[in-house]
């Protein structure tokens, strides 16, 4: 069957009704085994984008079989040739960057200028970065004496299963596909049902430079398709990004086959602003750390703001001004800073947290609130940046990952007290500290129980920095050399008797 997915490349505009979109199995674009489909809507206008295959266990089995067949030859391709394939994918993707970015914006509701275009570029960077690391898949000679030649070698794991969420669907696919394939594995990737099109677009480009079956991509629901993949007995590793609740089930399934997993899960990250940091640049960075221009649908969002009591009012005055300045609207409009949430489910969830905040007499709504119910923003799942002041760290909104633009502010007095509160969470993904006293900020960064802490900035991840959470925010690292070697290859020791 031909790949009708090409239709999306130049038509990433609202209200375009497309033909059936296919999934990629063994180098061919096919529907689901039983012919069932799922609708995918555009979150900015609630209109249908297209139907996708609703894959189940049979599709996953076909994908695993295709990967197994392809793996035999792919693992024999030299690492440098595999790296070269990733470089070619990066070049081809770069040539279609704008189409790619528009698809991301259209399906996620993320604004093209502030989020989707940078995300598209990050995908190119991921393929270049990991393609360039192919020669690092090396072992070492072990000094055991002149009579023994003992060395380690890195081998691919086999079939890697990967599952991604919808919030940064393209880059999350890229940081799994590129290292897994460079390391010589074959892959079955399950896309998010709410935002599958950028992943399919990417797969189509990858497929031009890969033998059939090296990369297989399935689309479907988590409980059907995702669970079938996670529990498949012949998967050698699962790489999962998503919620902590589902991450636990992925880990339980892997225990059955004693297989490795990497988990990139949720977060409720602390942002600490010290008494000497009541400045405009800090306000801007607190907004960036909260990922407002992604509607705060980011695992690393600094969504618990610990603000020193001595600067509480003056800092919040500036922060409210910033939060009210974001232009919210059509994600494809160049003027838009902030787009829509992903789905009706997420919209309902975020609104229910805001409703709870509005009913709590102990906190104060400083800006935002429930989204408008009429006008252009009511046509999609748009919300507005919302700030609740005077929160306790124990309040439900300060503990749970909201995954929407709702920030809670918690006042503090001394360093020991704020660090205790910052670490009082079952999450440990990211953290941010702002102070003009860099030594004090670094001391705080060392005490924060999170996998990634930034001092005096609130930026996104960079390739080359191991990224991954502590506690229930995950296990394993991504986006770095160690994630390639430790995450997607296995180490074998070979010992040779030289006296024979
Ligand atoms: P989710 O866990 O509901 O879904 C993620 C993926 O898992 C989707 O593809 C879904 O279909 C699949 N899935 C759902 N149930 C499954 C099951 N029972 N078995 C197998 N697969 C299943 O998460 P979400 O709501 O789509 O994404 C948001 C979450 O992802 C947030 O918690 C966020 O913090 C987290 N996230 C973490 C990172 C990170 O790097 N740590 C990055 C992005 C998102």
C-alpha cells in the first residue's frame, strides 16, 4: 500500500481532512491488522486531522518479527556506516524543516515560532549528534598480564521497544531512534495517539536511508498497542517516556523478561529564587523554566516557585506582568507565544486543578484562572497562565504534576528550610536556583535531589549532557554519550589464553 502520509507535508493547516495515514512495518506503509482506526484532532480548533491505524498485539508482533529479521544484517553494518545513515537523515530532515515544524505545531497545539520550530531543529541536531558518536561504541583492553588477552566490546542489545508521549513528540522520537540505531539495534516505536504525525513524518525520512524493518513504527492506544509492546517477550530493552504511573507498569513488564528499561517520567520541579535575585532577568528565566510557551506541558517545568519572603511582592508584580504578556492563540500564527493544550482530557484535568485553587481560601489567585468559554480561545483547548500565591508545599497543587500553565508560589525564609521543601517530593527530575551569589546557588544545586539542576537559567536540554530523573522521575539517562553506550548497547568481555 502506498504511503498517503505525504499529504500532510504541505497541508499542516487547521481543518484539512486527510486520507488514512499508515504505520510503518517492515519498510511498508500499512493499516492495522484488523483495519481499525483512531481519529486524531487538532487541539487548537478541535477539528479532525486524520485517522490513524489503531494497532494492537498482532501489529506489534508483526513489527517485532520485522525488526528481528532486519537486526541480523543491521548489526553487521559498521558503526561508522550506521552513523553516516543518521547524518543523511539529519540532512534530509533539515531540508524539510518547515513542513516538519508545521506538523508538530498543528498536531500538538504548540506555537510554531516559540516551540515547534526549535523542536524540529533539535531533531536534526539529535541525528547529527548521535551519528557523530558511532566510533565511541568501543571497548577497552584489560591489563591482566602478558599471558591473557582480555578485552571488552560493545554489542547492540537486539530489538529496542520505545514509547513516546505527545508533549514533544518529534524530539522524543529522535533521541530514541538515533542512538538505538547507531548502536546497531532494530526498533519498534509506538507513537502517542494524540500526536502521531510528526513521528510518522520522521519515520518516512528515516526509511529512505535504512533497510526495511530496522525501524518499525506503530500507532495505537497505550493500553492496547503500548502494553502489547511493553510486555512483548522478545523485546530486549524498553525505552519509555511518559507518566510515572505508566512507567511503573513498563518496569513491571520488563521484570518478567529481566530486561533493561530506561524511564523518563514526570516531574514537579522546584525553582528557588533567593533574596538577592529580585531582577527582571530572573523573572524572564522563571517564565522560561515554567515552560509557559509550551503551555507548561513539559516534564522539566519549574512548577513550584519558592520565592524568598523578602522579595515576595515586588518579584510577583513583575512575574504577573510577564505572564500576562504572552500572546495566546493559533499555533501557526507567527505572533503567537503560547498555543493550546493537547486534548480535551488534559484541558479538563488542568481546569479541575484551577477550580480547586479557586476554592482554596488559603491561597490567592494572582493572575489567570479558568480559560475563556467564548471567543476564539474557546474554539480550542486554550488555557491562560495562572498563578496561585501563598501556597503551602503540602498542597495538592504544589505536589502533583499539573502539566498545564498553573504555577504555585511558596514563600521561604532560610536556605535549609527551602531545600527541605524542594526535596519533599516523590519526583526528582529538574531544579532551578537563582541568586547573584553563585557559590550559594551552587551549594543549593548540590543539595537538590534532582537529576538536572540549572543555576541562573531556565533553559531546555542540550545534547551531550546526561539527562534523566531521580526518584520517581525515572531511571537511566538520555541525550548523551553515556546514554548511547550504557542505554543502547551491552558490554561483553572476551578473554583469550595467549599461552596456547
Ligand atoms: P502517558 O504515560 O499517559 O503516555 C505516554 C505514552 O505511553 C503514550 O504513547 C501512551 O499511549 C503510552 N501508554 C499509555 N498507557 C500505556 C500502557 N498501559 N502501557 C504502555 N504504554 C502506555 O503520558 P502522557 O500523558 O502522554 O505524557 C505526559 C507525561 O510524560 C508527563 O508525566 C510528563 O512529565 C512525562 N514526560 C516525561 C519526560 C522526561 O523526559 N522525563 C518527557 C516528556 C514527558
